[in-house]
């Protein structure tokens, strides 16, 4: 026969204190009053309120006015069946805080690994038509901020066709934004900000930047980055349907280091195929590094990229010794790009 312990309780309905004994009866705790009245409490409905030096205070999950006091020592078999302290929540208390912390860290790490790696597989599977619509929507949000002149448009077409002969899959535009930045958009669109065009001192420098961004397009990095950021926003509990919906949302979407290396590899490969010197890109990185330093306060376009000094060295090594490269554009064509936004009477300024 199970051990009995003294018990006293209030039923939560009346102010009468009841006294008697408590005994385990299967999955219930059987309370028997001194007059023989009995009440059976399911163990799973009991909740520990307080553990005192002189015993336990328990209540019922669905009747918080109920109070059961078990004074004195509790038999081991009963103590093992009664509920424990509920400090953090049911499953955490059952596991214990250290084990729960390890389990949570493991689940979080696994979820983070999935979010970071899965987009590399899913990005290339996104239909091109859907991606083009997304890119057109971003371009639409920019209003009339894309610069247009006949000479500038022709120079851009010539430059992008030399780098990426498979056009019209990609299209390159210059935006009237005074910022040293360039961004690849969904759907094969590349937008170079006028601030970067003004920073470039030669068409070869600009060609290196454009080739890098086209590399992101060709490797489907844009969709991978958007999917990764979308997954992280959900994982961190900050779901935001506007993720990547604007040009600056996409510009702030950083690629992985491996994606940046792939884009640089693509740029060097295409510059070589187009017989454009990679030393222009190397000079661009060198000058920006000298002007802005090599730390985290870099201009936006290079802030999320590998160290500029490394990129400069890689583009310098890609140059063929003694090669007589063709210029990416003539001085006149490069000048048309430099003055494109200034000469476009209809272009609007982009307001942040």
C-alpha cells in the first residue's frame, strides 16, 4: 500500500479548510478527508506553487484558487510523481536549463545553416520571368532617375555588349544618384550610380565594376541573397515583406564572400575575353583604398566585398605581361557616360 502523508487543502470554491491524508493512486493523488470524503486529482493537473522548508504547496492548472499543502517529508515515490518547479516553462523545466540551452543552440545553428545554404540551391530555380518582374518593379520604384542620352546609351550598350555578349539578358543603366555604388537587380538589370561613374578615371575602371555586377547576375547571386535575407528575417522574428523591394534594400543585401569571389572571377574572365585591361579595375580599387582606407568605413560598393588590397592584387595578376589591350571605350564615349546625367534634361534627382 502506498505511503500516506498529511494534507490540508482549500477547494477554491469555499473558505473551508479541509484536512486529511494524501496517497498516490495510479496517475492520481487521492485526498481523503477525516470524515471519509474523497477527491482524486490527476497528477498532470497539479502545479507546484512553492517549495517550503516544511513541505509543498500545490494548485490545479484549471483552478488556481485550489491550494494543497503537504507538510512534512514526502515519500520518494510520491515526490517523483508530483510536479517540479515551473521556472522557465514545461519542457525547459523537464529538461533542465543547461540541456534546454544546448538543444536550443543546436536547433538555432541548424536553422541558420539551412537559411544560409539553401538559397544557393533555390536561387537558380526561381523562374526567370518572376525574377524579371521583380527587377522591373525595383526599376519602377526609381521613377525617372535613370539617365538617358543618345551618346551615353550607345556607350553603355557597347560596354555591356563587350563584357557580356549574351545580351539582352542583361541591361546596364546609370542612375542619377551621387553615391559610389553599383547594384545588380533581379532580372538581369545592373544599375551603376553616377557617383561611381564620376569616381572612375577611365572606361577600363568602369568596365571592371560593370563586369563584377554582371557576374552577380550571371551566377544568380541576386536571388540567392534575397532568399537568404528573407529567410533570416523570418528566423529572427522580424518578417518584413519589403525586404529587397527597393533599390537600397537590394543594395544593402550583402552577398557571401564566395559570391563576391565568383563575381570577381567572372569579371576577370570577361575582361580578358573582351581584351580589356584588368589594370583599370586594379587602379580603381587602389585609389578608393587610398581615399577611403581599408577598414569598415569604406564606400558602400566595397563595404561588403573582400579586402580591396586583395582584389587589387588579383586584378593586377590577371594582366598579361606586355599585352596591348584595347580601351574599353574611346575617350569620347567615356566622356558621354561621365556627362550622361548632367546632360539629361528630364532626369530627376533621387531623394533619400
